[in-house]
């Protein structure tokens, strides 16, 4: 007997025997649902035998037989009714458990998110790909799929998606492209560090999405619910189906604010802020300006996160502001990092450490934020040092800048496109999916071992475009990605340590040392960040002008 949990109230299993009933009772179950018709297999007990054994153990039993592959809408409704009426927890079974899991999935449609349903069934070992459209459609069989079809569909209109669309249009102007994204506003997120440092206005980092979608590209203003890569289909909320010949997946990353107990309730209040949100970055600067004494905590969660330098950028710019105002001596700066190093590429660490010393910041490694009480101004961290038991500690604060834990978006994690960790599974050189050769991915959502930064997406978009066009012509991939990413570390107002690196931490500077030595703080790098990068983003990257981003050709071995 192999029992698999879907929820606290329902588990499913393959065929059970009458002799299993005592173990089922001992496992805490109070009722059994049989979803397998009698006589389906020569070795199965009849429902009458199961019901008799269940009654002997004080369990209720219900017979709801389903022919394999024939789960009707009314069957799911009847299953839901039975589940509600029976005392729980309930064990449902069929030959393998799949019919029981399918009934639950359809019954829960509209009550739980599609991603939650698919995550629960996937964790139990059941693939609901065959009924995903029905789940999206509220558990009902769709009567009108409303198919639309395009040569290229792009999921996500962030930096990567719009840049990829623009780069494709630059190479093949007549290409029919649709881009799917429900958002009205597009943000230049690298600017939020500068907003939190009092340098940029928040409004300068936002544009309407409609003003940025490339000319001739169809904008489908909807959220994606699921993928059917075997059918070359994307399923939208509302069960509309969009078909494609080739697909690019780049919806970004999920900021899991709810992953820290009490955080959502206090964000934007009680001195708790984050530059990872448009509406909170201005609050960061308000707190920095008002603070004259006390403790300021800056947190960094476990990797991966987007822009791994952003948590310490907030610390440096805040420290610099307090230094300039002459109050730094009265402020206790604590940098609580879940990791074990200040920065992943060691060449840049010496320059950063000089600023850690300048601001008298205390580096606390292996500290992961787990809970916040905003009104009490207290935070709790799990300290997990190597070869040491995890210890939970309490810290008081006057100001706290939080970087939230981050994961792949829910609809990606439960999809056939994801690897075991939930990220889109690509070849790290060509950015093509490892299983589905008409799918590519870029940006924060894919699993190549590079830094998740806008600078990385700027390089990746032309590579995806180049390789997709080559595929359309029947050729092999033409361009390869070397893992380039950039992190302009704002160590003080007017100076930046420009970290540029690729796979394995290899340094990949864009400029000669005489112009910008990335291992040292420089005013030239600050000028690049403040004055040059925003127009490069808005007028270059998002327009298909690949300034400093021409794809690197694959060389023969």
C-alpha cells in the first residue's frame, strides 16, 4: 500500500486490499472512497468486500467508480460532494491513484490556484497535463478553446521578453510574434537601488507597457496558467489557448514576501522596507534620511536571487548618506547574509571590504531572516553555520532593509518545462530547452548558472533571437552565451565597483582597465550607471539595438 498525500484532508493510493484496512485506520483515516469499477482487474477485491473490511474498522466507505480515462465533469462534482460529506481525513484509491488525483484536481478548480493543484499532484507523483485545460476552466470541459496561433510566442514582457521580441523583429521584420503579459506598467528595476539611495525618482523607472511593446508585436494582456509543450500550446487564465511554432519563456522571478513570517503585514511601516519593490524604494530613502541613531539591518536570503549585489548596495548607499551627515558613528549597521561570502566573485571582495570597514558594518554570515514583528521592531534569524546545529536568534532594529526569498514563478515550477528545482531547463550555451527543441528561455527564470541580472538578459536576448532565426532556417545554433552578468555595486554616492563576470566567476570586463578597472571603485562606473545605462535600456535594449550586446558566435571545436 502506497499512500500519497494531496492535502491534510485527502490522500490517494493505488489499489488497496481488505487486509490494508487496519493500517489505514491506524494511519488516522476515517473514510475511504473507491474510484475503481469492480471487475476491472482479476486480482482486485470488490467494493462490497472493501466496504465490509472498512466497516469492521469503523471507517465509512463510498463507491464512486470511474472508467479509466473517462473522468466526467459530473464525476468531479460528485467526488467533491462525497469529500465534503465524509469525515476526514479521507483515502481515495483506484488502480494507480491517478483517477482519484484527477477527480480532486477538477473538484478543486476555482477553489485553489492552478499552480497549487498541479504542485500538490506533482509532489504526489501524478501528472495532470491531460486535464490542465479543464483545471484552468474551473474544472469543466472547455467547449470553445478560442485558439490563436503565432510563429513566435513570448511569455513575459519584462526586460528579457521585450528585448527578445525587438531583437527578433530587427532580424526578421515580418515575423508574427505575440507577447503575453498581464501587467500595465514596465519597470526599469536596476534603478530602484538608486531610488532607495535618493538619486533617482521612482517615476523615472516606470513606463506604460503599451509604449514599449515593439511595433507589429501582438500584446496578449493575460496571465499564463499552464503549458502544453507536447501540443505547442500556452493556456491562459480563462482557458484561452495560444498556439505557437516556437516559444520563448521569460516571466522573471517570484519574490516570495510571504516566505518570511510577519513580513507582508509590516512592509512599508515600522521601519521595514525593500528596494525590491517600486512602491517601497522611496520609503527606504525616507528612513535613511530620518535616521540619526540606532540599528539598521540589511538582509540577504539564500541564492538564487536577482541582482545578488542589491542587498549590499542598499547598505553602502545608506552608510554613505549617514557618513555624509555625520551620524554614522551612532548607527549600528548589520548585514545578515544567508550565504557564507560577501560576494560570489572573489576578485571584487577586497574593494568591497574597504567600504564595509568605512561604514563599520558587521557581516553576519549564514543568517537567514525567518520572521519579523514590525511594531515590536524585532526580527528572527536562523543561523546555520557549517557543522553546527541551527540556532534561532532575535535581533532588534530601528530600520530593516529586506531582500525577500525568491523562486521560479508558480506556473513555471509545476510545468513540464521545469527542472527538479523549478527553473526552466535550458542548455547553458544556446539557451534552448533541453527537452523541447522549439522552446528557449532567458532572464531570471531559467536554470543556467549565471547571475540573475538585467545585464545578463541584455546579452541573452540577442543570443536567443540569433539561435531562433537560425532554427527557422534549418541551421544549427549560431550564438552562445558565456554566462555574462554585471553588478554595478554602488559603494558610495559617485563611485561604483563594476563587477562583470561569466560562468565560473570568470571576469569579463567590457572596458579596458585604463577606462574602468572593475576591481576598484570609480567615478566612470558611476557615470555609466547613472547616466548611460537607463538610455541604453530604454532606447537600445528594448528597441532591438544591441549596443555592446552583439552575440558571440559558436566556434568550431
